[in-house]
């Protein structure tokens, strides 16, 4: 486990450029708007960001409300964290601005300032509050219907979710942002977001995919001569190679990264690199070198650097343990544990508890050693279960890219329409008659849009309940209906479920390809839907997993339906899909037992256990939970 460099620093590239004296000049409104757009689309094109911000301050008058609000957003994001107490000053500024009535009346400004505050809170290590601001910002961004704001808020939230180990939600956020940035031709931010996406795949346990993304980004940043971004990508590549246990190659990258940060005189990033590199050296058994790097890093890092601060204490404790000094290691682990908890980093905690158990064992404190090991095992089990669940969700997210692209295209198109309307209003600002005419036109457009939006909402409401591939009920709708049936179940009116999935579906995908796999799922869906009675519901709840809800059905009746379903699918002719292709299913059946099932999840778990037995007993069979 390693500390990930705060790539969100790219959001404030302003902070890395020295503040130069401003030379005020008179700018036209068009020039002000153009400067805003340039700063927001690619800040790296300027030698001095603070100089441009100062120029905006001197040219925007107080009664120009739209540009004043835009300036407030820019000022928050230009908080220079390299300056002493800048973080607290930035948070104070964000809080003051969010309390202003003019900001509260403007949803985009409120959303962006809240996003900025969340980012500052993340730099401070207050992760729970940062996530709360990110969630609120995402909600406000969708209310504003501004694609850029949606992309920014979901990108930052996705990065934090990824760091905390919630990969499924992180990937959905980051993929949505990626499509939006590319649709808006925001190359700078698309690359930044792709870096976060690649890092999520690395943490998710797919370093090979991550390295492919990193190599592509490194080439693009090299061509653009963006030294800062190149160093950040190399840092991520080092961690990816360490995940692949290629420690020598990881060490080569870390040394290159260290040289890069030293050249840029970024003391915190230098210290963070030394900590990460020490972890690699420990794995290579080069403890003296690791200890030397940590001793250089310790003076620079403070508790607010929550991630790296925790790892430097963990790694030093591991070295002291190896040196036969377990008593000296224990206080370091206590500090590291608190820091990991503040960062909500479960992966780091799991590694720390493993080391702590070894320390107690070295002290022959067997009770605490065993107790700590139990905590570590429980945490590992929780992480493994979460990862397995998220792998299913991650696959669904990949399949949903068409839906995401379609939604994003609509957002971008609507945003461009609004921008055109605003341009027309601005150009005709002083012509009263034209303003009235344009107002009527806009009102008509809005009315038509509202009418079409109402129709589209009805369609989207139906699509939101439907799996796009099989046209069955999707996971959310199926579980929602299951909860309703569970709560409304009465004695004498049995409720049964059939949980089933395709046998050896991965082999079908690997041998015949994903297109054939999709057609197999469609055939399964059609066959299962044909076996359902009026009042029954069958839905797709995972990649190749389906759930049938059978109200007013006893266990024996449900088993009979499951057997009929199994036989129907087994005898389905798939020769038109692929020659020699056949398929079968395994199914688990359970009937509601009020004395055992306290909620729908426990009820479903019994069906899941029966499905597991069906798989274990040879597949292509039905098992019931008695």
C-alpha cells in the first residue's frame, strides 16, 4: 500500500507558479470573457496565473454580477497552498462567499464554490466533510445543467472515492467526467481525469490497464513539455509496477520522480516520494536505504498530510520491527492508525494491523497479537467482499457507457444552446425592442423544450427501470419490487424467489466474444420472461445473474418453475448465434420464512446459498433452500 500523490493539485496549477506583479490594463468585456475561458480550459498556457487573476480583478466592476460571480469562483481555486496558512485562508474565503445572498441565488457559483471548499477540506485531511461538499456540488451541478460543472464535480468526487476504495462509484464518476471533458474539447482536463481513471484501475487490481493509460498520458505530456504532469504520471507508474511486484522497475521510476520534484523544489512531494520509495526498498530488503529516506522525509510531513503521514510511520515501524525494536515501533503504529482512520483508508489500515500483530507477537503479547490479527482478517474480508461486489458493478458501468455518452451529449447540446442564447442577449443588450423579441423567442424555445423534456422524462423514467441489454427489469427496479413484496407479504400468501445465472459464461465470452455473450444473455432473458406468470417479475441484477420474484408461490411451485426454466434454456437453439453453442443455468430457490428472514437481503441470501450449492454440485441444476 502506498500514498498516492495528490493529483488534485493539478486543479490548482496556479499554486505552482510564482506570483508576479500585475500590470493592469483596460480589457473589453469580450477580452475578459476570453481570459476566463482560457484560464478555465487550460491554465498551463500561462506563465503567471496570479497575474491574469489580478488583471481580472482590476477590470471587473462590482455591478457586473455575472463576471463578479465568475471571479469569486476563480479566486477560490487560485488559493496558493504553498503560502503559510493559505489553506485556512482559502476555507475562510469559501465559507464567506457561500454565505452571500448573491451566491446562494446562483446555483452554478454555489456549486463551484462548494466544490472548491470540498477540495480544500480534502487537502486538510477532513475527508468526510470533503465528500459531503462533493456530493452536494454534484447535485447542484445537475440542477444547473452545466456539463463542465458536472464533469468537474464528478471528477473530484470520483478521485476521492477511488482513494477510499469505493472503485465502482469512482469509475462511474470518472467515466462520466471523461466523456464530458472529451465532448467539450477540454483536452487539459480530459488528461487529468484520465490519470485519475488509470489510478482507479491500478487500485482496483488491474495495473496492466492502468499502465497502458499511463504510457499514453506520458507520451502526450512529453510532447506538450509539461514537466509537472510528466513527474506525476511517473509516480503513478512506479506504484503500478509495485502492484505487479516488479520492485526494481518501480524503484527506477521512484528515483526519476524524486529527481523531478527536487528540480521543482516541491518539498512536500519530495518527502512523499521518499516515503513511497522506502516502502519499495523495504520489500527489496534494503532496510538501511529505506530508513535513510524516511529520516529525510519525517521533518517535512505533518499530520494534515494524512495519507503519506500515515505510511511514513507504518514503514518506519516495519523497519524498527525488523531491527528487533518492537517497543519503539508500537508508538509509530498508533500515530499511523489514527492518520489512516482520518483518511478513511481501509487498505492502509489492513496493512498496519498486520504489522501491529507482528509487533505484539515479537513482544510475546499473544492476546493483543491475536486480537489485532482478528481485526486485520476481518478488515481484509470486508475489503475482499467489497471488491467482489464492485467488480460486478464495474462491469455494469462498462456496459453502460452508451447510456452515459447519450446523457452527456444531451447535456453538452443543451449547454451550447444556452451559451448561444446568452450571446444573443448580450449583443442586443441596449436594444430594447430586440430584447423583447428575443425574450418571446426564448420563451417559446423554453416552452417547447419543457414540453419535450416532460416527454423525455417519462421515457427516461421507464428506461431507468430497464436493463438496456436484455430489456428486463434492472437491478435497482428488481430489488425495489422485491422489497415491496417482502414488506407486504402476509401469512398464508407465500413469496418465493429464483436466483439463477449462466454456467461458464466467462468461457463463452472468451471463446466466442462479447457480442455472442450479449446475444446469449438476451436469449436467456427472453426464455426466462416466457416462463413467468402474470404478477411475476424477472430482472437482470448482474453480469449474467438474474432474479425472479414469484408472489403467491410455494417452495414446491417455485422449484417446478425453476426446473421448467432450466430445461427451456438448456434446449434453446443457439445455432444462429454461434455454431455448436449451448448454454445452461444453475438456480437457487427460496421461500419467505418470517421467522428466519428479517429483511429482503437475508431472504435473498438463502437463495444465493442454494445457487452456490447448485454450482458446487455440478451446475445445470436447481437447488432449494429448506
